[in-house]
């Protein structure tokens, strides 16, 4: 298990196992969000490729 | 802002005479320790103020990352959305957000600075808390980010925690201000 230091006001101490688990859960969630965003970008690009549009043209048409 | 005639300083006032209300009052100033993954400010919010500003400045991170904001012990129900861009991208911006997640994205942690300008609405009221933040990753090509969001519960919070997504943070200061209610 990784170790972390946490600070409560002015006191720095080692994270408890529960705190470590929470830190790592949140890190995993960020990784999942990044992977989901990448998947959405790939899917969007696939659609643009089928339509023969550039990203800039898509933004002009769709506003995003 | 210029200094008005008859005044010697344009600084925020931290102590004012009885009968005069300061609009923005410093509640706490916490110096971030060495190589910590998170910092909790335990007595930040109270019934004295409805709304708050949190400023993070100075300090460094061990790796390019970002700061997550959580309230009390709440680990779910955070919603946020915003836009970000980079000077290197010209006028192009991207959207980003998350629903029912475990934190609010709230600040930058890079190798040359920590920064966040967070506004919290009603964290100590029995209402949904909402937030906005503006921050910039100050590394070369870093992104500039604006987020807003809310928390689905109505817990009356007194504490918040900033946690780096990866690596650690060292130094810098977390200042909490309250907006006077009247």
C-alpha cells in the first residue's frame, strides 16, 4: 500500500488506511474520467471522419 | 484600485472598528507543510458567514497535477462543469465536467506554483453548497480553467480538504475569507 502524509490544520501525520483508500479511490476515478473523455473524443472523431468534416468545421456547425 | 484621498492603504482590512462591517474578512491562514497529499482546514465555515472565498497561493507540487476540493467527510454527490483552454491553443476551448463524483476539481498544483481562487456559496447553511473556481496551471503550455458546480446534500459543513490528484504539495498558503452577510 502506498503511503501518504496528510495535514489537518497545522499538524502533518501519516494517512490512515481509510484515508489512503479514499485518496486512491479518487485517483482511480480521475483516471476513469480521463479514459471516458478519450473514448468520447475517439468516437467524435470517427463520426467526423465519416462525414468528412474537420474539427474546426464541426465547431462552426455545432458550436462545440 | 487607487488609494482614496485620506487613506494610506488599499489593502483588505482584517480588523475594523465596532460598528463598521468589513466586506471580506480573513478567517484562517494555513501554511501547507512538506510533501503532503492533502490539507484539511477544520474550522473554516460557520454561521457567521453564508459565503466564502478560498485562495491558494505559493508553494510547489512534486508533479503536475490538480487540487480536489471536498467538504467535511462527504465522498459523493459532487457535480461540476467548466471550460479550459491554453494560450497555445489560441481561441479553442474545451469543456469538462463530472456528475456525482467524489470531489470538485478546484486548483492547480504544478512544479512552480499552487493556485486556486475558489468561491463557496452556503457551505454552512442547510442548503446545497455550490462553488466556482478559476485556476491556471503555470507550467509552459498549461491550461487555464473555470469550473462551477454543486453538491447534492444539505449538510452544514465546517471543514474542507484540498487533495492533490497525484504526488504531493509543499509550502504555500490556504487563506479562507468570509463575505460579510450585511
